[in-house]
């Protein structure tokens, strides 16, 4: 076999990428054979948005953005921040590991489905020639894992309105799961979450790559094992297969089953009203109402916080975003693209006009008086992804980090330097069991601290609104306020976070 990429594959520079594409999704009630190109030939229902599963199974063709995919990639998976308490700069490396395989192996191509869907973009994701012709099997397996986790997070949160997901190895929503995960050989689902609209837990297993029915059946068995442990609690089992082969479109199969039962537990002794205020989908929509939502949002953004906290001053900047959080509440997906947001564009234009006639040191106060906030952001080294957040969320993350650091200091063996000595002579399974135990102890102490954390994070969140960035960063100078913007970036924001990607990083691939 010729090892080279075929000569008819064009060697072209990346073109401007419109950042919007369709993802075929098939909802089913259990694993079945892989569809035979039905993602091209089937009649797809239009996706109208949902805070739960659609009323009918079948094919759908929702449209999304690369920004939504990258947000999912940066937030899904094992929480590594307990290990980064002494070395926060390694947060940059973890973020690179989460997004690099997507940039390395995915591209976009135009499609002409047999039954076009109104409003569809006519572009879909696919694997690029490097993956198809030059990538070794182990690298493909690693990329498949990251693709599966990312697209599962996107489907559950951006598409179906699930709240924040967590890695199930930390114990999950009830104590019985903690006991189960003391054995690393147990095969259980990847993720769990709580769906506020459906008022139940979701147990979620992710599969990625060239996903066949045998792989899906193994995932279904993992879900069944988790479902048995959850027992009498109301929950939904969700199996997401992110399937793609060279030359084909990326499509998802979502196999699911409903298990009626008791309502979910209230975390950490929270009162019912507070927890209900957390709302569906995005915790950031309810930070003003719910202390538990604030704790959850701060914990979900801890990796981004550590990246911002440890970035050199020269790499930090702030970007103006409307202070009105309601303008960025969940409509479709978690993020609001800013290039078409008329409120943001108008307010930034006014701010640039005011800047021409004002002094630099009064500029931040001026934009605040105009109804703008400035979010701190930096580019993640090794990528063209920019992450950021509001000063209010940054202040809450800082307070939570201080509490996590105190837990890490009193948790034996959590630090990497302690593990080198402790792990010597142990089998790989024994080492993994030891690591799981340490992370579980860390998470249990975090939950025990929840009642005490609620007022502490609330005070920090409110204080952040009036704090200067120099005070929050504990640096003498304010980061540069960027009013001009970068035409090469596609920006998006949530109520409290910022994400931007380069227009030029995802090359189209000729069909």
C-alpha cells in the first residue's frame, strides 16, 4: 500500500472558516448496527432546541459552531486541578491536550444531503488526510477517546440542556458509587450529570472513532452496571457514539433509556429553593440566585482560572463585553457568538469613539459607565484558542482555589512529588486504585466544605464586581484593554466566560 497521502488531495493553505456546520444526530432506544450512510440519505428532522430529549427518536441535523465544540473539549473529563495546586502553569498543558487532537485530525467539507434541512449550513466535520493516511493506531485510539468525550459533552450540554458533567470515577451523585470506584477494574460509565428540567440524574458513556455495534454494546453494559448502582433514583442512561471514518461525515448516535424513581439528592445540605434556582443547562445563568450554582461554575472553570492566573502579564488582555448577563443566556448552545451580536458590536463602537477623546487611565471606568465589563483573556500557548472570564467569576475561582489548596496540603500523597515514593513497587492497578482513593478523598473534603464555602464564594463574587484586575491578579499594572479587537478571531461569550478561536485554523477539505 502506498504510504503517502494521494496526489489528488490538495495541499492548500487553510482558508477562512465560517465556524458553523451541521452535525447529524440519530436518537435511538438502544445500540444497533451502524447506519449505512443514513446521515446523508435519511430525512432529518429540523432541530428546534431542547432542554431535554426530543419527543421522537430519529435523525436530526442541529447546527453548531467550532466554538461550542472547543468549549466542550476544555471542560469535559477528569478534574486534574487538585494536582495543579503547586504548579498552575501546567493547566496550559492540559488544555492543549484537550483541544490539540481535534485541530490535528478534524476538518470541514461541503455536503449535499438527499433531503436538505431548512437552515442547515451544508458543511459537516470529517477526518483530514493526515489521520486517514499517516496516523498510527495508538494515536488514532487517543484521538478517538478525546473526540468521543468532546462530542458527548457537546450533545448533552449544548444540545440537550444537561447541567455540568463530572467524571464518575470521583464517586458520582450518591455514596454507593464511591464504594464501587475503589476497584479500578470496574467498568462503569464515564460521566454523570443532573438534568434540572427532567429532575433526574444522567449516566453517560462516550465512545468515539469508527464506532460499531460491538463497541456500543460494551458501553451499554457499562451503563447498565452504573444504573444498577443508582438503583431507586430517577435517572436516564445515555450512550453517545461519535462516529467518523475518513471521507465520511462525523455523526452521532445517542442511545438512551429512562429509569423512573426517587428525585435526585440535594448536594451538601442545600435548601431546595437554592438548588432549583440553578436552572437547566448552564450554571452561569443563575449565579445571582444560587450559591450552589456559583460553586459549580467556579469549579467548572478552575482549569481556565489556573491558566489565566499563571499566564505572563504580556500575554493577558481584557476585552469589552456587555455587562448585562441576560443578553448571553442560553438560547441554542452555551455560547453567544459576538460577531453577530448587535448589542456587543454597538457598545464596542461607542467605547472606541469614547476612547479617542479620553485618557487611558480613565478608560476602564468609562466603559463601565457605558454598561460594558472587561473580561480577562489569554491565548493558550500551543493553540489558537483564547479563554477568559469575568472579574466576578475570577474572584470566586480565586477564593475556591485557596480552599482547594488548603485541602491539598492536608491530603497525603495528592501531590505528584509524594506519589513517586508511594507508588514504587506497586502494580499499575494498585497505583490507579491509590490515585482514585486520593482524588476521592479530595472531592469528599470539597463537599464537606460546601456549607462553609457558600457565603465565602458569594462574598468574593460580589466583591469582584468592583475590583480592579491589578488587585485580582496581584500585579502592579492592569492588563491591556483591547478595544480594537482581532479580525482573525471568532469570539463567543457566556454570562461569565469568554472563548475565541482563529478563523484560519480549521481548513476545509474537498468533498
